[in-house]
């Protein structure tokens, strides 16, 4: 029995996003840019503004102003940055070409059929739950990337895996449950669900075991590494739990929490793709990319993706609605689903950095 369990757990670890970076031989130490944009997701810049702005202001203009520009300026570029990484992985032979345009077109066809069958809202609801898992797995990957130590073994890796994943059900289901309270039990876009309170308490207890695993893991690392111990992994964990609890669980902060967690996720992802692509291109001989100041290069990268995304979303897809009335709905929903599917492969150990 123990052998089978160890084998199953090993398979889970093999599929972990960015898990390869957790090994001591590839110990990664973050610089100032990575601390600000990747680990902290730019929270120092935007969270005080969101909290100062207040819930009522965000609620009053949610569909006209704040949510729209949050999506256009930050959300879209982070999604399209996926394809920058994917294209390189296809060139390197680390991922299949079928996961590119062919998969996207397949998803467009599938969502079209689902829409005609009258199951589109149900499907997007499940995609929204997947989105919550996607958000959390990303922060787990960041913890793997920057949370290594000089003395770091297989038990440490397992404890870290459980520390994150035991809390995930509570946050994912909690977000779904919170939407029910925030929307008064009804929405035209998603299907909220009112989970039983005792069930949520059970998930909370399971989540506490995850927090305990995190403390045990850090205690082991402190004891073995001594003065060379780095708290970066613990900070990554605290940021993950803090921002997602705030964004997923607090109905009184629903709009502020949505803004905060969306900004955090998008900024963290966008900055991480830039960091890795910049390093890879510099290593392959493109020295000009290193000559450009990091923040300037990141701004250009961000602006380019913003302009391309804005043109696609605000002009091309809407123009297609003259011939296909649900063009924007299907094409943009397919982009989101494609982003989640592709990410399940792009960040695996086999894909490399």
C-alpha cells in the first residue's frame, strides 16, 4: 500500500507547475524586479489604491469603468503572454504544435456546439471554478520557483505540495459559495451555488492541515539551514493565502477583492513570462535584450501585448459579429479556456524553464 501511495504522489509531483525549479541545483534567488512584480504581484502599487477607493465606488461603476479597464490593460496582456512562451516551447520541441492554433479552433467549435445546446452558462461556470484553481496553482508554482533552500529534500517538496493543495478546496469552493452571497443567488453569466455551512467548515479544517504542513516545512528548513535559511518560500505562501482569502472569501469586500486578486494574478503571470523569456533569449545570444533596462523592456512587452489584445478584442471580434452574432462571446471565451489548458502543459517539469 505504501509503495502505491508513494508512486501516486510521485506522479502528482511530476505534473506540478514549475516544480523543477524547486530542486537545490536550480536554486533561484529573486532580484528586486521579481520581488516587486512576480512574488508580490505589484500589490504595493495597487492594493492601497483599491482599499482607499472603497467598495461603493467600485460597485457603482463596475461594468462601465473599473472592471473593463482592469481586463483591457492587465487581464488581456497576461493571457496573450501565454502564447509568447508557447511559441518558444513549440520551437524547442517541448510542447506539441497541436496545442496552438488547432486546439484553439477546436475549442471554438466545442463552445459553439455547447452554446447551441443551451449549456453555455453551465460550462462557463465550470470554467470559472477552473479559473480559481488556475490562480492558486500559479502561486504554488511561484513558491516552487523561489522557495528552494541549500538543504532541500524530497520530504520538503512533499510538505510544500500539501501545504498549498490542502487549502485549495476551501478557497476554490469558498469563492463559488461567496459569489452566491454577493449576487443574491442569481446571475446571468455564471451559476453561483450556496454550499452547506458544515461542508465549508470541513474544508476549512482540511485547510488548517495545509497551514500546519507549511509551518512544519519551514521549521525543518530553519533547523537544517540555520543562518543560511531564506524565508522567500514562506513569504510566497503567505502572499498566496492572504491575497486569495481576501479576493475569494470576503463578501463585504467582493468588488475590492475581485480587483485585487485579478490584478495580482495577471501582473504576476505577465512579469514571470517576461523574466523567463528575457533570460532564455539572453542565454541564446540575443544580448540586446539585456542591454535594454529591465523595467523598460517589461513595459514595452506589456504595451505590445496590450495593443495586440485590444485590437483583437475590441475591433476584430466585434467586427465579426456582423456575420456571427456570438463571435465575441465564443472567440474570447475560447481564448480563456485555451489559456488554462495550455498552461497545464507549459509549466510542467518536462517543458523546462
